[in-house]
C-alpha cells in the first residue's frame, strides 16, 4: 500500500458494483488505470493520487480480506458497496462479520448508498456518493495531493445532486447515440429494444423462425440523451444468403447515419451456441477492427439466473471459456436484462455502461 496516495478499500458482494464505484469516483474507465493482482481474488487499481483495493465478494470468502487487513490495517477509507434494494439486516450482518474476522472497528466501515437513495437514518455509518466525493476531497487536501496546477477532478454528472434536492440526471456532451442491437435470432434483441424504449415498438414473440427480417429504428430520450435504438435481423447466420446479409449490413449502416454508435451484442444467458463462438470476428469483419471498444454485451433471460439462485457475477465467473474470452475482449462490459420486468434499473445500468463507452471512444469529458 502506497503511503503517498489515498488508499481506499472497496468491499461488497458484486464486483461490477465495486468497479462501478471506482469508475464513478475517477470519472474514467478502469482500463486506463494500472491494475495489479496481489491475492487470488483481489485487484488494485492505481492512478496518480488514489489506490483502490477491489476485494473478493463477501458472499464467497473473507480469507483474502482478513489477510489484507492484517498486512495493511490503515486504509484511509473502507467503503462497503450495497445493491439497490438492500436489506438493512443483511448489511448489519456483513459489517458484524467483517468486524469479527478482520478486527476493523464497525464505525470505520462505511456503507455507500446506491444512487437516488434518500438521506435517512440507518443503523450503520453510511455515505451518499456526494459525501464520498467530499471525504476524498478532504483527504486529498490533508495529504496535500492537489497541486495548484492540477485540474479539478470532474464528478460524474448523475452522482452530484442539486441543492434544491431534485435529482440531477447523467448528461453527456454528445446529444445523440445509436444503440445497435446485434446477435443471433432468438436471443431477445427486439424484446430488449422494447425494454430500452419502454414501449413495444418492435415485434417480439416466440417463434421457430426469425421474427425480425428488416432493420428498424425507433427513438427516445433517456437522461437528456437522444437514443436511436436500431433493431436488426440475424446478420451472422451462416445459412443466410450472402446477398441478404449484405443487404442487412448496408441498411444497418445507413440507419446509423453519422452519429456515435454503441453496439449491443444480445446473448441468451442460458445458452452459448456454436454460431456465437466467432461472433466478434464477424463483427470486426462487418464494422471494423475497433468494434470491440464500442460493444456492450447484453444478456437476456435474467430470470433464469434468479431461478438458479445466481448473480450475473456468479454466471460470468463460471461461464464457458469461449464466452469468457468474448467478454474479456469487450472489457467485461456486461449487463443483464429481464425483459418481462418493468424495472427501470436495468436500462439505467445499460446507459451507465453506454456512457463509459462513449467517454472512452469519443473522448467525451
């Protein structure tokens, strides 16, 4: 642990949430940071002023966490990330277990409330994201890690709340983006497009034959961003005539116009087919070699995981090597949809991931 940086331990049960917190704090994608592994399930992310220790999930083991605390008991901040809809009792139990196994006083373990949670009373120490920023700013000042010529750190737009108490939505410099839904027939592209649009625009129904046979586009506004959702047929089916595939690709590119594009690769969470093993290569041949940098993987049928008592993180850890390779090449940008659910959280998570892609590929600050 570096004594010249602010050291922050990130605890919690979902790796994606822990990494999202680091991304929110820094306002940049983790791929640009120095990363090192010090224990089997523990990663450290560095920049010029911060050192984030991303710990293993609490639900699996505390051995690595115990060892981390025994070696480095003096972290500047220990943040416990909790999920939207968390149980107060479960959080109290996590804090109690951490205290017992690591010796860390309970009052030094701070819960980070999810976005849009109201400031209220909880039986444990907690911060809103705004308070996390304030605490880190104070630590930077105390350690004199902010020279006068240092640019002011930008906060992600949807984490800072206006003084009047209203909720400030995430904004991007870009005002329009194309979300291009790609994938094999039957994976749920059209249903996912309807979930994003919050209205049934695309035809989606059970069928043994492809339902979508033409590229279609519908538009909506999400967090002040003009979103064009482009639904596509299966452009990568080896049984489709090359001339038909070419027609699909040409029409898709025409619909993309000149706006920024994020490719949403839709896959069924409960199956990984032979046709999907080389799908990234097909994407590169169609849209260029940098398509991976603009791709988010959207897994459908989230209820299948729920029935198996699995989280998305559990699934990603245990999936087939071929699928894991695709995920890694897309920089682990994955979201889970249950298209029969009316929850807006899944769309919010997708758009947060889209925001990361846009900032990285278009250098939106």
